């Protein structure tokens, strides 16, 4: 061991450090960059086409989607108004 340390002086030490600075990240990237599909894959992580949203293409599909969204907003608005009316009625009874 002391033989190696005696050899790593001056320029040899700088060459060794440079080699480590260059080869360590390359080795790290090679170790973690190869065979990623088998090592880090999670089956069923990405949704299938049936489970994911379908973006409307034609004008009719866009109109249907807008009508559905407006209907959903109207239903939510009605529920919110009913809840606000119930809260207001409860506050009037308590006062």
C-alpha cells in the first residue's frame, strides 16, 4: 500500500484524480443507466387507452363535451345554492 502511495505524488496524483473525476460519473451512469426497463419498471403504471381521457377531434365531439361540462357545472351550482340556503336558514334560526 505504501508503494502505491509513494508512486501517487505530484503529476501521477493529478493524473489519478483526473481519471477518477472522469471515470466515476461514467461508471455511475453506466451502472444506473443500463437495464432500466427490467429494474425500475412498474407493471400497470401507465393507464391504458380505455382508462385515459380521449381528446375530442371533431366539432360535434367538442360541442358534446362542452355541453357535458356545462351540465356538470350547473348541477354543482344548484347543489352549492342549496347548501348556502340551508346554511343561511340555519343561521337565521340560531339568531
